[in-house]
């Protein structure tokens, strides 16, 4: 099969306390401290066979995520930018959908021909964190496209328990290929769904929402907030192209945060009340959350999705006097998240396709990665088959 593989040099930094487990497994906690000179290429690999509890999915559509870009991109020291869990060489890609091409002997709820998407977080279901319901923080976590083979390939093996059918979306759209494109965006939309509705239960229709970051995760948060009854959704992003997409997707206000007073701007737009719900999806909390003080409403919720490695100073006195909740959010698994995102898409209330700026063949993936370096596109979809 054809696949896009990322390779990198194993070169742990001197200041990184690497563990024996990381050395043995080559699965590292902080990729940006270990992997140097990342490179991607499209080539041929053997077709996968299903294990008893797996299905083989013929990939119909796969999105290029910001995390994929951070694994591909490198800093001035030639180390990759992505700071999370990784193992290489590996096939990239975790936002995807496709058609079941083969099923393992123990699979009973999926059949050849089913349209599916799959969770990227491969939780074990046995550790203490999983048993407590925190599957996004599984003690034995593997991540599809990060530590196990991903979906930028013609075929991918996935354990059946991570798969979700797309029947409702296909019935709604009446077009298999469009259903697959929409299905590829269930995963990133699920990340925002988890942050807004699962992580901390303070959401109420009628809230004023501020979203920092107009990339795919921020745009998904915008779309979910609008579909779920937000009175206003204010999106901040430095990219004119992404601001245009946010406006097209229905944001109440879209602004460039550079050179403005965030607190005054938010207070002015919310009639002096401030933001009830803040989503940090820019990965730049030192520029978004650090200056945000009086612009927070009483009983506001701040949820952090974007990954940032630098410490962020916060004015905790404002959090105390306003009773602000701060929640970190990671992942999309569990809580019926995929099921509910699929249902919202099928209802017609949530159409993520307006953020797709290009659909390209897998052979042209390198050009798509290069194009995304400018951060002008929100989402490029690869079509491996």
C-alpha cells in the first residue's frame, strides 16, 4: 500500500531525563526533546492484516492536523516542534474515515463495507485511569498516528472498539465521499466537544463565548458553541485567512488580537459583562490567557486545548474574585463524544466542511504540508484512495 511515513533521528537532548522505558520502547513522552531532523515521504509498505479484534479500514479521507505539522516542522535546533507522545518511524494521520475492508475473527459489530471513523486515543480499558472513566489519560495509552501506524495510507488496522459508524451522516448527505470528508473531521471536532461539554460541566445556552485560535480546533469550538445555543461567539486569530473562515462559519465577531486591549474589547462586545466561556485553542496562553483579567465574567469557565510548553503567568486574584473555573482538556475519547458529534453532524446543525480549503491525493501530501506552513488554510484533506 501507499503511505506517508515520518522518520527522525533519535537524539535525546542533554537536559532531557530519558527513562529506561523510553529507551527500550522508543516511545517518548516529549517528542521535541528527542527527535531530530524529521522528514516525511510517500512510499510503499506492506498491506496490513487484521488481528482478531481489529478491522482493516480503506482510508477515504484524512485531515492534516496541527499536530502533524508540528511533527513535520523543526525548530532552529532541527528538533521537531511537537512536545507530546511519539514513536518513529511511523505513518502519520489520525483525523480520518473510511470503509471497512476486512474484519478480524473476534469482531462482531462491524462488517465489510461499513463507513467508519475511529478514535485516535487508544485507551486500554484496564488501568486505574480508564477504570475511573478517564480514558483520555490512560496509563498505557497509544496514539494512532503518533505511536502506532496512522491513516495517511491506503489502509489502516484499528481495533474495532475504537470505531464509530457514519451511517447517519451518509444518510443525511446522500453522498458517500462527502460523508467520508465529514467523518474525517469527527476527531478534531470531538477534541473541542470534550473541552466544552465533558471536561467541566458549566455550559449553558445563552453564554458569551470567546475562542482564541481560528485553526481547526478553534473553528470546531466555534461551530459547536453556535450549534449549542451560545448568544455570541467571538473569535480571535492573527491570520486574515483564518478570520475569514471563522466569519464564514458564523462567528458573531472575528478580530485580530494584535495591538488591541483584549479586556476592553471583550467587555465592549458583551455589554460590560465579559466572557462566560473561553476556549484557548491557539496554543499561546501567554498572549491569550495571561492578559485576560477584567474581560472574564463572573463564574466564567476557561478551558485550555492548545498545547504550549512555556509557563504562563495568570492573575489568579481575578479568578478568585470572579469565581472563574480553569480546566485543561486533552483528547476526545469516552463520554459518548464521537457518537454525539456524529449525531450533530447528521442533524445538519454541525457542518465542518466549510473549513476545508483543499482536497488532494496522497501523492501530493508533501506539497500540502508545505502549503500549511503559512497557516493560511484551516484544513487540507488527503484522499489516499
